C-alpha cells in the first residue's frame, strides 16, 4: 500500500477543482414562494406579502417599511395595508411584534397620520398589545406606549389612556398589569392639572404604594417623583411624603432603595423646613440601619450620599454635617477591616488547601461596590466639607481609597481626582503624594483615569496660590514628571494604544506648568523614543504633535534649533523608511502649528530632498505635498525656493519609473499648474485672508520668543556686569586700604624731593596703581595739570594701527594695552617732567582713542585735554 503523502500541487489542484453542490440552500418550491411579480407596485406587493402566501421575513420587511409607505401612498396604505398589518399582529411572533412597535412610534414621530386617525387605529393596537402574555413583547409595547404618551395631546390621554391605566391598577388585576399601571401613571402625571391628579390618579397611587407585592410597591415608589412634581409642594407634603417615609422603612430592601432614590430626586422640590424636620432624620435613620445591617442598601446609600449632602448643605447644622461625614468615612472602609482580620486569622490557623467558595465573598461584592460609590462621591464630599477642613476630615479617606485593594475602587477615585484638585484650590499640594501613588499603580485601568484628565490636574497644581514664585510653581509639577514617564512605560507594555495616544496628547499641557530644562531633559527624549518605537501610527502622530507644541514654547533658540536638527537628522536623513515617511507627516503638523516663514527657514529644503528618496512609497506621498509647498513661497523673496521646487519636480519627472508614483505625479503637476505663485507686493499686503491673519499671529508669537530671549540675555549681562562692578569697587577699596603711600602728617608735609621720589616709585606699579594715584591726589589736595597742547605731538603710526586693530577685535584688554604702549612712546617727555604715571591713566578706551587721533592743539583748561582725561580716569 502506498503511504506517500499527496504533494502540494495535488492539494492545490483538488482545491481548485470544480465540485458540484449536492444540496442547494433553497429548493425550487421555496424559491417560488419567495418570488414576487415585478409588475406589482409597492401597495400591491405589501398586501400580497401580508397575505397567507407571504413568508415571515417578507412580512417583517413590509411592517418595517410601513412609515415609508404611508409617506408615499397615504390613502391607499391606510385603506389596504394598515388593516392587514393589524390583522397579522394578532398571531404574529415576537420579532414581528417588535418591528411593529418601532414602526408605530415612527409614524407618530414623523407626523405621517393625523392624531385622530392614529388614535383610532394604531393607539388601540398598542393598548391591546400591552397585555401580551409574552413578557418581552408586553415590555416592548409598554415602552412604545410610554413614548407615545409624550407626543399625544392631553384630551386624548384623558379619554383613551387614563381610564385603561386606572383599571389596570386594581388589586384584582395581575401583577404584570399593576406594574404597567405604575409606569403609565408616572408618565401621565405631569400632563394634567394638580386637581385632576389629586382626584383621579392619587387614590390609585396610594393604593399601589400599599400593594401586597413588593415589586409593585417598588415600581410605584420610583414614579412618586413625577407624581409629586405634578401635585406641587403642599400636596406632596401631605400626601406623598408619608408614603415615602413608610416605603423607606419597608421590609424589602428593594422597596427601601426605591424610597431613598425618590427622596433624593424630590429634594429640589421641598422647602428648608420640610428638609429639616422630615428628610434629614429620615436619611440619618437610613444610614444607621444600613451601617448596622450591611445589606444591599449599603451601596445604595453610599451612591446617594454625595448628592444628599450637596442638596442639604444649606439646612444642615455643624453637628449634622459632621455626622454625615462620619457616615461617609465608615462607608468608605466597609469590608477592608474584616478582610484584614480574615487574612490574619487564616494565616494563624493555616487550614489545609480546600477549594471552596467562602461565604464572605458574597458580602465582599457589596462592600467593594460600597467603596466604589464612596470613591465616586469623593469630589462632592470635598465640596461639602470645604478645602480648609479637608485635611482633618477627608484626607485619610483619600489615602485609603487610593490604596484600596480593589482595582474598581482605585479606578473610580482616579477618574475623579482632577475634580478633587480643582476643589482644593491652594491646598492642592496636600494631595500630590496621592497623585504620585495613582500614577505608580500597575493597573492600566487605574492609570487611564488619571491620565485622561492629567492636564486639569497639573494645571490645578501649578496654579495653586500658595506657590507665589514661578520657579516654585514649575518645580511642583517637575517633581511629578519622572512618575509620569514610569506610568508611560507601564502603559506601553499593554495593548491599549488609545491610552498611549491620550497620554502623548496630554503631555502638551506641560508648556504652561513645567520648566524648559525639565521638558528638554526628560519629556522630549521620551517623546522621541515613542516616535521611533511606537507601534500604532496614531501614537506616533500624537507624540510628533506634542513635541512640536512643546518646541513652539521653548524660550531658548539653541534648544529649538537643536530639536529641529534632530528631526531632520534622525527622520528626514534617517536610514529607516518608516521614519522618513513619518517626517512627511511631521512637516504637515509644522504647517499647522507654525508660520510659513518658520517652515521655509527650517523644513522646506529637507522635505524636498525626499522627492529623490529610493523608496517609491515615500516619493508617492511627496507628490501630495508639493502643491502645499508651492502655496508657501512668495516672489521675489522666495525666488530661490521656487527654483528649488521646480528643479525637484523636473528631476522626479525625468527619473521616475514607478507606475503609481507617475500617476500621482501627474495629478500633482495639474495641481501645481492651477496653484499660482504669490506675489509679495504692497498691494497684496492689504488683501488679508483668514489664513494670512492666522499666519501673522503665529509669526508674531515666534518673534515674541526671540525678543523675550534677547531681553533675558540683556538682563543676565546686566547682572553679570553689576557683579563685576561690585568686585572692582571692592578691590579698589582693598587697594586703598593696603596702599603703601603714606598719608600726610599733621602740621606739615614732605619736601618736593621726597614727593618726586614717591611718584617715581608709583610709576613702576601696575594698572591697578592708578587707583592709588587717585587716592594720593585726594590726600595731597589739588595737583598741577599741564596744558593739553603739551601732549599733541605727532602720533606713532604703529601705535595708531595697533589701536585700530584692537578696536576692530572689540577686545577690551588688547585695547588698553595698545593705548598704554602708545602713551608710553609719545609722552615720555611729559612723564619725565611731571613724574606721574601717565602710562596707567588710559583706562577709558573711548577717551584715549579720541585723544590719539586729535592733532589740533587744545586750549589750556579744555575738557578734552590730558589733564581732564587723567582726572576722569582717576575718578
């Protein structure tokens, strides 16, 4: 026997071989039944299909299209089709009943039939179908009736619906009928005047509140809100509130929960006295019973407690407020203490490993739901206690909720954390450790709650009034940046790319609440890493947008240009075609966020290089951006860019061999021909469009950054110069104190010979000895000054050249040395006669240079003479 396996070719031939279908999907008889004569019009076809010859699917199709038939052929449809539909519905299945209920509602919503005709035909069918034995069909028709009541006039409701609803509410009717009566009465209660409600509806309502079936009592309790609003305040206080008080003390928890929710819903309707005397004691008793029983009412009261405190905050006393806050703190810890005790006992006993479901797991579900509802109401409770009392009242509860063992609880508190930060205002720094705790959570669901509203949270921290200095405001957020980066690593390991996109987008808020150095050193490197290694394209796009927005607000030009060069080197000139492809998207984002001038200065030429990229897909994408590049340039300023664009297009036209790129290139060429080159003339400057206004605003923002940077540089230079001057002054004072020139003695001075010797000694000192000369003049009184014409001998050509060179370089030290040499060579005779340190007197460069090039003799005592110059320098 040959056991050789069949070859791949044989398998492929077997798959490609035509095989006859042994059994068809439909028989010939079934196809004949589904076939309809094409000559029949819409009405005739509908009548034919609704008859006994039609199939179930065809009848459902006719009923679904009934509104369109009424719109096109109203009279014929009402005469022939609608009776057939009502006849079919008596024996129709659930699917057809659902389709009919939806179609009947659409007919009334679109006003295809007058109200009188609708009442006589469609409404009667709805009222009869509500009593269907099939629960799903009955519920579907009841929902349709409730929606129809909203659209019907009051007289039709009173004549056709009210009497039927009251009859359904009698005790002799089935439970399903009484439940339908409760919902119908709640819907029609707001349609009538208070006296009609009090006379016709209120007795039935009170009877249903005392019904023997707890489902009926609970259902009627949920409708008391609408009945109370229809009756008004006084009737509610006398008739509805007693029923509510009794229902909240019902033996069934379902009824008690319904009573509590109804009480919360009518709080806005009641006055302060009623709230103080009835509602507050009722809620306190409910909280006490729920805390003792710890049944299903506990999550319900925890869910409604925040709204209750908010609505009753005007009427509560301080003791009552503290009582409600104490209940809230207890509810937020339900289940945690018992669980800790159970785990400790389990560790002590160390029972054998038996797989069973402990009883406390059922209670744990309700306790977790209770804590989750407390976490949901935490922002409302913060508003209730106020920011000043937050630390003493609720801070420990926040810590407990943020470290809860249940992910659901932590997720809920993280979702509302931004509201807590806003409510605290200047005290928001208190909850900064809890924000760090949530950001360090390992669950992606918890991180999603924090990151979704991260801009609001960081803005509240940065704008807190306690941080008056800008540096301290920025530092508060800068401390959170490393934690955010760690959270990004956790999110990147998951498959939730949408959350990664949200985080990349939300990081753009750091421009207003974080320092530039932190952004450049920590945030932007992480964004560039995401640009390179992000899997989902929307994540990389979001990272690119955020980098450009952060770059737009960086204050230092060096940082901005470094990031631009990084974009060009790593993406435009990168080895990966995916990065070069992403660079085209980056250029589109640059056009969106920056001015045209900015794009032309930094990105125009690099992006044009991609027209000669070796990968066809990149050249294909470049064809779509060429018309946008032509719209940027203006003649005559951008003539070089126009020539560069034309040469790139010609080059790709000549060298392109790919079919798809050639097709896209032809379309781009057509667009380029239709796009005119803009002229930068005086007349065109007055014609501004919305795009021009937007572009001017962007350009003004970019110029403003440069101006602010220059201003900051000048301020820094002034500060440095002021520090240098202070150092010079301090050194001068130190030189004055340590000078070896003796001061004049009382009762006489030295002889002239001794004075000449002292001045000759001083002539050999350094430049700093000029200070000593000034102090010597101050000590010895007025000195003899030579006339200015004594110093105007022919200047040395070499010294003049040296001065010019030093001035050209702008070096202060070389300028001073050059002047000292020239003064030493040209004024040696004068220095010998005076015995003073003329070579050390050229401290002011501008005064010395004016003196060197002035050949006209000055009159004695003029302001530009050597004596005055030396005097100024000594001063």
